[in-house]
C-alpha cells in the first residue's frame, strides 16, 4: 500500500521542516509541504493528513526479557545477584501460552511507546525450546513489529556468577555446552526469517555464567548464519570482580581476545566499564545498550554513557525485563537516559540533548541490531519504520519544541500512527493488528488470586553476598 503523509513535521538539523512524504515499504520521496513534487506519483494511495503531527524514525528496544511480565511488580528492590534468586523462584515453568502472552504484551508496549523493533533476550521453556520459539514468533508476527529473538542461554549454575561462588556447594548445569549449541542451531534453522521481520540472535546470558566454549560457539553460529550477538555485560561490581578472578583481566578484554566483539554485538548494561573497555568497544564497533531504569531499581549504578559517546561507542537504549523495570515504556527510558547523566559529568556541554537521545534510540538502536542501512533515520530509500506523534494531545501543549516535549515531558496518548516496513499497524492511536481488550481480559483473568511465592534460593546466596559486602568488595 502507498501512503502520502501531508504537512508532517520532521526534524531538520536543529529546527523542523514541514514536508510531504510518499512511502510504501520504503520512503520514496520527501518534499516541501504542499508542493507539486509528489503529484506524479501513484494516485491510488492513502492520504494521511499529518498537520500538527511529528514524524520520527521508530525506536529500538535494544534489551528486554518478554517472559518477565509475569514477575511485573512482584520482586522487591534487591541487588541484581539477590534479585535473580527471587526471579528464579517466582518463575515456575511458564506455559507456551504464557510465553506467547508475554511477547504479545511486550510488543504492544514497545509499539505504543514509539518502538518498531525489539531485542528479546528471552528464557525459553526447558525441553520445549522449539515450541517456545514458535509461540514467541507468533506474538511478534501478530503485532507486526521487527523482532530479534535471542534465546537466553548459559552453561554454568547461578552461584558461578558470584565472586568466589565456585567454592560454594552447587550442582552442575543440567545440559552440556554442545547440547545447548545444537539446540540453538535447530532454532536458527527453523525460525530465522529476516524477510518476515523475525531474526534469531545468539544470546549467551554473559561471561559470568557462560564458559569460553559456549561464547566461542555462539560467535561461530553468528558468523555462520550472519546473526546478531547479544549478552549482558558488567551490570554490577560483583561481575567486575568476577572477571578479574576468572580471567586476570577485564571482561571486555577477555571477550575481545575470544573474538566475540564486532559490529553485530550488542551488550546490555555496561555499568562497570572503564576507559580501556570503552576503547575496545569503540574499536570493535560493538554497541552498548543503556538500561537506566533497571540499573537504578537494582542499585547497579550508572553506566558511563557520556564517556562512551566521547570514546566513539555506539549507544542505544533498552527497557530490560518487567521484573526489573516494571514498565516497558521506551519514552520513559529515553527521558531518564537524557537527564540522568547531568550528574555524572559537571561539564554541561557533554550532557545529552533530547535530539541526541532520539538519534540514539533510533539510529543507534538500528546500528545495535545491524540494521542501520535499513532503518533508524528518515532518508529516502530506507524502510518505512516510522512513528507519527500527535502534537495536539494535552501533554504536548503548549507546543513549544515538540522533541523536547516528547523526551523531557510526560507524553500520554501521543502515538497517532506506526508503520513497520510500510505496513500501518497503528492508526488514530489504536493498534490495528491485535485486540488489546482481549489481551487485557486474558491478563486480568490470570492475575486473580493471591500469590504466595516462596523465595528460598535467596537464602542460599545471601550469606555469601553479605560476606562480600562486609569485606568491602561490593
């Protein structure tokens, strides 16, 4: 289908321009508003009156865990290592229907906060990996956004992720490294479908619970099938200490030695990166995915985003899962990312601007999933992954600077329309592809009844964690 957006506002340098845009699956033409430049184009088209509306490229939710919506609002504030224990206990084996609903909910939240693409680092049901992937793929296809699905894999037990944790009694991981890689290969061959907007990525949870054999195997799969690589990295000080204990060097230096870092690699968090780490990430063209909401909720710290930008690192944004960011709102993440770093650098000339943050969320996000040639900016020839914002909504008035209002304000009900690869999936503020009311009723029905989760695993980990804390290691 061909669309003509008339009188739409777009960013133009430090200012704005009023233009008409012709698009199908791609942006075909951008011309001054009400000019005759687009008259020769196909007449059988849908005309959209975009007066008092702002068009931006779609954002990328660069890191989340869709299955965690079932722990939304459940786990109390704790440091990551203890929080993980409660998440483990609060996540009984999810049914395939629950995995589907989790992906559906995450996809809708992403779209309705300006996203057109998501990196879902998702934990599949043990022993039902193919069935789990099928359910998750079904959800993303139904909503209609681009999805990178990175099955969250590890081959070492939970205690191995703590400094000195290997000295504690623990059972080995229940599946071999080779078996995990074989399952990943099967999932890739069955579900990787870039033409349909569904891509499989390799998703080792991180160096703290993955052997070198697994990391090397993931890199090999990435090379063989041209896949993105995605992992957690140095989210906490405990992980920084663990890297020194395991490798005698930084985690980033070790990953670089392994050959895991390249332009297809995105790494979530990076709170405890140092300047040498940032140089390596910039040199290898790896992407750092900033997750400020979850980092603050878990007390992990503030990632060195401004230093990373100055070093030349590509940085994008992520919501993280709903167990550590109980919302999945990209605009909230972008706002916090913009204002948080005013306290990390006294030189205000280094502070993020709203327009810079929008670029990081869109083009930076596209670079992080290796799609910068396809999406992330309003350029003729790029895919029509775009979002139209309604500037007449009360939260956007009085309309001074639309992008500053969108980023620094509290925008509500501002999504007018969304197109992904030229397909319109939101119109007049309503999702066209999925019945949101039916989803609401389904989630409501599954919410009734009191939950009495028995958080037991934390008791195995907390004494060791407290010892590290009292010894001033953390």
